[in-house]
C-alpha cells in the first residue's frame, strides 16, 4: 500500500473509532465519570481509600470490549516506609524489607511499633503474621481482610492478587508508601525521545508514591507441562515457594494513570489498536492469558492460510511458527510475571511448540522465564539440558547489522552437506536470543539496559541504515554467553557455589579466550561485568565494561 493509501486507511479507521465512541468527548466523559465515582468512594470510606484504575478510568475502552473494573482499596491507616527516618510516632507502620530471597520489584512488610521507632517482636492476635528466622514480624499476603467493603455473598473470584465477589470486578487490597523505591524510578532516567510525557506529568509522577499489593502466585508455584522433554520440567517442590506468601509487589498504578492521562486523542486511539494494548498492564490485576488469547488465535488463523499449495511454502511456515509461538509465550509470560500471576498451562504449551525453532534460543527464553518467575531449580535443569546440546558442530549464528557475523565451522559444514535446512536449523544452529520491550519481565533485570543502548546523537548517527539496526531496540545476546549467565544467576539463587563459579568461569573463558567468533561480544562483556558486580569484584566489573566499550563505543549498554 502506498503512502496515499495508508493515509486514507488511517483516516477511515480514525473515523470508525470515533463513531463507536473512541473520541475525545466520550473518553473524557468516561474518565470524569469514574474519577467522580472514585472521589465519592474516598469521601465515604474513612481510612479506606478506593481507586478505580485501568481502562475504565483511562477512557481506553468502549462498548463491546467488555472491560472489567479494576479496584484498589488502600488501607491508609497503615503507611509503608522505606527507611526508619520516615517513622512517625502514634501510627503503626510497615517497613519495606528486601533480602536475597525476594524477587525483583517485590519485598516483605515488617510490622513496626507505633509508640517507639522499634520493630514489633511478637504476634499479637494476628493470625496472618509470621516471624522469620531473624525475629521479624512480617505481614503475609494470604489474608482476605476488609472483605465486607468489597462485597458479600456468592463465590469468591480470584485473579492473581485480586479477590472479589463479582466476575466483572478485580479488587486488590493495598498499602501505600509515599516514597518511590529506586527500582520504580526508571521512568525518570530512561532516554525520552519526543515530548511525552511532559515535564509537568513527570513532576507529578515523582510524587505519587507506590502501592504495595499482594503478589499473585497461585497455590502452586508452577504448572506441569504436557511436553515429555526434560527441558520443560517445572519442579513442584520449590524450597523458596513458602516465602512467596510473605511477598508484596510494588505497584505504580497512580504513576501509570498520569501517563495515560497525558496522552492526546491520537495516541489513545493508536494505543487501543496496537498489539501492546492487548498485553499492556491493566495497573491493578487481570487475566493476562485471556487478554492475549485472541491474538494467539488470530495468529493461528493467519498461519493456517499460508498452508497453501507448494511444499516449500509449507516448510517455510513450519520454520516460522516456532519462533512466533516462542515470542507470544514470552509476551504472555512477561505480563503474568508483571502482575504476579502464575504461568498458565497454555502458555507453557506454546513454549513447548517453540522449542523446535532452533537448537537453543527458544529453550533459553524458556529458562529465562523460569528464572524470572522464581523457579530456579527448574531453570537450572533446563539450562543443564541446553548445555548438553552444545558440540563442535553447533553454529552460534548472528546476522545483526553492525556486529560480527559469525561463520560456521567445518563440522557444521560437513553435516550440512547431507542434511535438510530444517534439520540443520533445529539441531546445529543457535540463533542469538532477542527480547522485545513487551518481554521485559522475562529477562534478568540487568539485560533490560540493552534495550536502551541508543542514547546520544552519535549513537543515532551510527544506526544507518535504520532497518539494519532495529535490533538495537531489543535485548539481544548470543546463546552461549546467555546460557552461562543464566546458570550463574540460577545457581547463585540456589546457593550452589561450585556450580555458580563454574558458570562464571565458562562465561569468562567465552569472553576472553574463545576464538570461534562472537556476534554480541559487547553484551557478553556486560553480563560478565554484572556477575563480577554480584561477586563484589567492582574492579573486574569495571574492566569488563571498559572492554565492552573498546569493542563497540556506540550503541552499547555499558554507557
């Protein structure tokens, strides 16, 4: 379609959206209505402050979308503090506690005394409290308190951390902290091209604070898979799982609302049409799987239409499908992890289908999801299986613009003479692993920096031609260093010191001694530096980042 055709299609689509209610008037009317309901609820509820978040308040829904109503009920009489300097006499407080056992963006809530700046030491008629090994009295997330304010009668409906008596409502009990934790301040430091959000909105966002909501794991931390491959085994006996009942998650719902309110009508229309909208945060909770199910079904229908006449066309689709399913599985899993929900069996089945994409990349995506969802034992098992697949005939393939294009070795060439393309791809080719922004919660936190490597004007100058450098907007890493990096992180969580150091040594040898060629050596240096940071060897970490910059000074996350 030419530019004139695209412009005409855009205008017609915009007109249709306006006719069905996606227009400035209806969006503002819907927004005002729900904000009025919220204000009235806050006036009437005393120490409980009720918020309506999500598409209803944002005005990003219309008739036919059947959007649910996301409610957050904040217990204002129990403020949360990040440090002791914020303690106030006469008020019971919760103190944010983070240890090596708490996942990213999660914490524990320790009870403090109201008369003195001291921690509580005993559980007094509070059945939902626990005392940890250090003697701290912690508030668990298993309670369903204040349920008389949510509703009465009927069956309890649970979606992740939300509980209600109405299928159309998602209700979460939360506590509020007036200060933003460091991990919730990324918005203020990331590169911000264009004029959105405005400085005024950013200033307001800094003052919103953060909600503490229950983490949303199900009663079981993992779901079994129907796949017989050992690489898809999810352990049922996670020794760290009981502590997940102590975990609370940081929620930036109010900040996200401000960002949505700062959008103009064109941005809002685009948001409602885009793929990210289908898997965007619902700001409180929601069923991540169902929100993406339609997308998956559409993809399946699209792929089925390509099963046409020729064997070549059929083979091409059979090679494309696993990569697509792997990406979709990662997208849905990322949304689940963000909301604190369990990974569904259907999503695990999509991961299973994706394993036939190539030798390692999809398996490593699956292992990364296991690690990010706290299933460290299962991640370690998957990674051990991946390591067993490596051999002299494996080609670590990278074709990203501006990076070294690795060449296959002689053993690979010999096998390729008598093997099909599909066989060589699935048994001997390890593509570099790519994660988009929407898969952000399925990768270790340190790798997120790779998505924002383009910072300066010099970086943008280097991205020519743009189509060759589109990958620089993603987190991209070669399979072998990603394998060892995930092993190091997983064994570190499992406190298996010997295996952790072995993984670190393998990663070091890959960066410093392997001469077989690297596609993303800069990223390998960066993750090696992160490992040494975790080992408290800042001197070596600095050397790794410096080496990374010497290799690729521009578009490098080490900056």
